[in-house]
C-alpha cells in the first residue's frame, strides 16, 4: 500500500472511532508513526483527506446504469454491499452536513453525485416496475418512494445518533428494513 493510501486508511479509521474534529492531521501522523510534515507532504490538510475519502466512498458505492439491480433479489444483494461500504465510511454519513460547512467543494461534488444517485435509484424502481415486482400507481408515488429510499440510506446513521442509539455493524442493516417497508406498499402480490 502506498503512503498516500496508508494515510487515507489510517484517517478513515480514526474518523470512524472519534470524529473528523477530534482526529487531526497530527493524530493521523502519530497513529502512522510518521511526522506531521511527512503527512502534509502528501495531503495539505484534513479537508483534502476527507475529500479523497469521499471519492473512494463514491467509487465503491456507484454502479453503472447497466449494472443496476433489475429485481428485488438483486436489490437486496446490492443493499448488503452498500451496508458494508456505509459502515466503512460511517463518519461521513454521521457528519455529512458539518463536513459541507467546512468544505464547499465537497458539498458541491456530493450534491452533484447525490442527484445522479437519486436518478439511479429511480431507474432501479423502474426496473422493478418493468419486471412486475412493483406496481406504482403514478409518477408522484414513484418520486415519493425514491426520496424515501434515498433519505433512509443517506441519513440513517445520523438519525440513529439523534435517538441516542450507538450504531454498530450488527444494527446498521436496519436501513434495509426501512427501504423494504417503503417498497412494501407497492409490491405486486
């Protein structure tokens, strides 16, 4: 593993254990056993590290349109993979809005990517309609379902924290239950 990737991996672990404010570049360097100067040779600051971690997250989560699930079974399998990725980068979802306040470039990129992600969710729902697994009565209901699924995935981690629940790997898959329940009303019998 290259030094740059090692820095990102160490930062991701520290951010997940604490948060992006507690884990400074000095903490990251110390955890790696390198000098802060060595770390700054590779990354200017914590925001650059966070942005690079976001790019990794995006690459791991995104599917091309032709790879999108075409059945509920495929969707369930895809969601299991997404759970693992979301857990791996849980700091990001926990601190999403705060991170935007510190980095407008990240915010702009995320919004652009999120709109594309929303479009992919809509395509998946349309695939499920096309193959007869869902029956959605109109475009308004489809838009509602897409937004419900996106919100569940995007803000589930923060939501659990606002309820005082510590999220762990054994409970994060509850988000799949939420999305399944949102789709249940539209399932073909």
